[in-house]
C-alpha cells in the first residue's frame, strides 16, 4: 500500500519499486545464487527439501526475535501438503494466539482483485481497457480524456498518489473514522498536479485505483464490497475474504502492531509516531483501525489460505484469461527487462524462478503474496508490523524478513534454499 512515505522521501524516488521486489531481487547473497545455479536438477527433488519446514520455522522465529510482533507463512510448492507457520512474540499472546487461518489486512494486494473485476467486465463487453476515464467519470479527472483504464491499472496514468496528501494521515493513524468512498479518495488525489503526461512513465499511484473503483461502481451500480463478494469470494469459496466497509472483522484475525511513540525507530517521521489504539509492551494495537482509507487500493481482508486459492484460480484462467493480467510495463526505464507491473499484478525474476504477485502494507500489516505463472505454486508472508519497512527504519528486522522471503520463494519453486547464515 505504501501509505506512509512522506513527500520528501517520495521526491527522492518518484517511481519506486515495491518493497518486496527490492527485497526479493536483492536479498539472495552471491554465494547463494551460485549454489542455486550450480545444483543439478536431481538436487531439486523432494528429498532435498525434507528439512525445509523446519528451516522456514527457524527463519520465522528469527523475524520475531528481530522485533516483529508476529509472522504468518504459507508455502505450497504444488507437490504436497502446504507448509503453514505461525510465530509470535510472547507479549502478543494476551491479545490473541496467532493461527494459520487468521484473517488480516491485505493492503495493496487489493489491487489484484480490483483489476480482476475490471477485466471480467471487459470480457463481458461492458468496459474496454482503452476507455478514457472521462467516458465513465466525466470531468472528475483533469486530463481524463487521455487517461485510459489500462493506464490506471498499470500505474502509468501520472496521477498523484492520494496517500501522500496530509488529509488522509489521521485516518491512516487511526484517529479519524470518516468513511472514504472511491470518489472522495479520487478527489483528494486529483487536487494535485499530475506527475507526468499520461502513459509517459511508471509511478505507483493509489489514486488510479480510486478512479477504477469509482468506475466499477458507476458501471455496475453495485458497491465494491458486493462485487468482491459476488464475483470472486463466493464463486471461489473464500470464506475469509471481503472488502472491508468498516473496522470490524468477521472472524478470528491477526493483531497488527506498531511501536508506540517512545519506541519508534528514529527514522520514522514525527508525524507518524503516534497511532491510536490500545497500548502495552511498548506497542500500539492498530488492528481496530478502519482500512477504509485504502479503498479500492487497499481495503480487502483475507487469509493465507484464501489468497492461495485466489491466486490458483486467477493464474490458471478460472477467473479470466490469465494473459490479460500479464501484459506488463517496466517499473524502471533503466531495466526494460527487469521487474514489471501488469494489470494489478507484478512480476520479477528471482534465482529460484520468475514470480508473480503483489505486496501490501498498512499500519500493523505487511504482506507479500507470490505465485508462479500457472498458479500451481503459491506463497504468503505476513509480518504483523509495517512502519519498519515503510520508512526503512529497522535494518536488523529487514535482514531477517529478507532471509525468510528468499527461503519462502525458493521453497515455492521447489528449489534449494540458499544458506541463510
């Protein structure tokens, strides 16, 4: 979701790569790459992976030892029973005992589901990716005659990201319970000048998805919550997945935390150091916050198991032709063959395989969801805290999470895990 970058940081990296792509493509040590590349095919068989669940659990415990309140991991390599891990700091147990099936905030992973809704309507002939946003939201987006739905979906619209506007900060910190509709979020974003001409560059923009949400509701006459329920969650049997319309949870859920003001790392800006919520053990429980400010860009709740089923259906073509999603644009013009963004989904090459997926972050929840090209392999990592990554504020925790994410990615592809040290 990247909700917390302050303008000074954003100005330094206007077309930033999502944090999980930075981590996964940079975290495997050179020696590990050599080992992965040199191992013969026979070494990637099931016997070589017998110790992997224990390794993943050890790495998850290291993440908690480094300061994370909790960690959920689910990995399915498509050849056996998935590995599921739940680890948490002892002080969090008074609130909830973390379980593999718990719900949690998905943040920007929401974009993948919202893109699916658009592409379903495209397949039905009700929308076209070449439609200018002005066709559906006349006069609501400056320059909307030149911005297509495709540009909104793949972040090439040039629209300013509304999460950079200070007006959303009280909601982000849990201090303002106002209801943010897609139209209100869109209006907040378009108050600012665009970053560049439509289609000229790539730059991550939650405002583009606010516009997409407004288009979906205009075309269907139905709320996004109902669209997610009726077109995705119910058909796939996703009992823990829904578009949140308030702070309430529907089932057992993972608690999300951030350090309190006295324990925030120095790199966290002063404007983000005080969050609303119950306090104990140097932390604030932010799981009662309303994720509505994320809107079509980040309001979905799900679980590791549900998201694996969603990815499997998506990439196998059960929800829509998967090729529709996978027309990508480079996120860095200096790397035309590097990480790419499609329609609500991202991709990058890793030494263990080319992965697809997304990540999401909002206070208390940092999630990485990965799959392969077919959906036969899936993986999720949830860390129950987010500011450490948003502000690159805790190198020790970042190193532990990178090691876990690398191991999870290689396990998903059925490849040996590089030495984590």
